[in-house]
């Protein structure tokens, strides 16, 4: 049997065939000069068959993402909805927007700059509305919900653009999406506005010389009280609370060290260059328990013993493998 006639109903792979034909023509002629009829003819199908798969030229680029965004909105509207970042990440899991990525990278050649900007704005608005509605339902004030919604919407579109320009297909989209959503989460409302770790330091000046001056944590506040009482509050960027069971702690110790045991509480600092920071902090008085080494989850981790009896991990995120 022949694969299909030009005017026949498309075979199962015709959605992809149409998308490939469209991208070829957009590159050859430009987006505006390419018609639905041109795309159908290049793909070897009838014009009416085109509309079995796509509603318009733009739909070729955006339909895959639109399906995922509809799924995300449904997840966010559910009575037992997961956290916003989890819902968005799950909806985009396994997504490979090849046609959209090709258009993003070749926007100028295809004459698509304005079209992509306009259509991306529509999707950002759609995501922002779904997220802000969910957050307001959870009790967030309108202003905070709308700001967080805009941040999450920007994160989704920015992750697709970043993934496309980094070489779509070289790595999955999901890690870029997760990183973008983590950044957006900083704008999300929470009943807890700050995590502060309080440490008793017998040698406060020595601790400040290490954590403030050597490690580079910014001193935000300091107070002197009665009977020699002193306290300094140092900023450490985004704060998170990592809770791990005993098996996980033992696993991390095996990955990061050669037999070092974590205390009940260990501090971890994300830095740009863990090896260089380890050398810097060793010179400032820290004891290196384990030099920087790559972990299975693509970070470069080092373990140190610092002042005030604190065990530290310095970690550097390496990003996706090439």
C-alpha cells in the first residue's frame, strides 16, 4: 500500500509531518508568506486534512504547549491541588516543544519575532490567571497572588526560551523548568516569610570573621544588650528547610565524604565555585572534611567544619550534562 494520497486523510504521523513541513516553509519563505495550503501541499495532504490536526498556522507552534497549560490549569483548580510549582512541573513533564523551539531559535529568519512575542504574552496571561486564582483560593491577598502568578507565568515561558537557545534536544526540558519554577517560588506567598537559623557562638567575633567576612554573608542587623549580650543577623540568600530521614542522611554522607557523619543539623550554602570557596574558607580557619566532588545529581559538593561547631556543605549546581 502507498503511504497515502495527497488528498487522503493523513496517516498517524501526519501531525509531525505537517509541523516539519510548516517549519521548512517558514524558514524558506517566512511565516507571513506561508499559507495553510502551502503547508498541506508540502506535507502531501489536503487542506481540509490540515484542520484535523491544527486550527491555524500558529497552532502548529503552540498547540503542544497549550495542551500542557490546559492540564496545568486543571491541576491547579482541583480540590486537592498540589503546590503551584509541583502542578506546573508535572504538567510539563516529558514535554518536547520541537516546533516551537525551532521557531524561537530562528525567529528572525522566519519573520516570527512579533508573532512569538504576542503569542507568548497570551500564554503568560493564561498561566498567571490560573496560578493567582489558585493562590487566592488558598487565602493569599490579591496583590501577592497576582505578583506570584506573573512570576510563575514568566518562569514557564522563560524556561522554554532558555531551553531552545541552549540547544533543544541536547537535554530534557524538565531541569530548566524546575530551576525556573524554583526562582519564581521566591515570589509566592507563604505563611512563613523567613527561615532563620539561630546558632550559639561562644566566639562571636571569630564566627563573624568566618561567616561574614570569609564566606561573604551580608550582615543585615546587629544588636548589643545587657551583660555583654550580642547578636548579628547575616543574610544567606534564599532559605530552605531540608528534612531528611536517617537513611537519606547516611546516603548523603557517603556521597559527599569518606566516612564523615553529619550532626543533627548541618548547614548547606550554594556557591558559584565550591572548590575555590573551600580553599578560601580553609585559609580562613575551616577544617576541610571532604574536598569538592561531583554528586549523582550534578552538583559539586564539599564538606567543612566551621566555627561555632557548625558542619557545612558547600554546593555548586553544575546544570544538565552536555
